[in-house]
C-alpha cells in the first residue's frame, strides 16, 4: 500500500474513532452501528495490507 493510501486509510480510521468517541451521546444502537463500521474498516485495512 502506498504512503498516500496508508495516510488516507489512517485519516478515515481516525474519523471513525472520533465518531465512536462522540457516540457516548448516542443511543446504544447508534454506538453499535459506529463500532460495526470501525470493525468493517479495520477488516478492509487488513485485507489491503495482506495484498502487499
């Protein structure tokens, strides 16, 4: 994965993590949806890294 791609993935990951932090004010369902999105993103990151 190129440096630019890694940086972009990290920015997206940070955005999801920030959203999860903000989820304290959300309902449990919304928090779970954010966590599921983070889990999905992490799985995609792992898949991209495995391609190298």
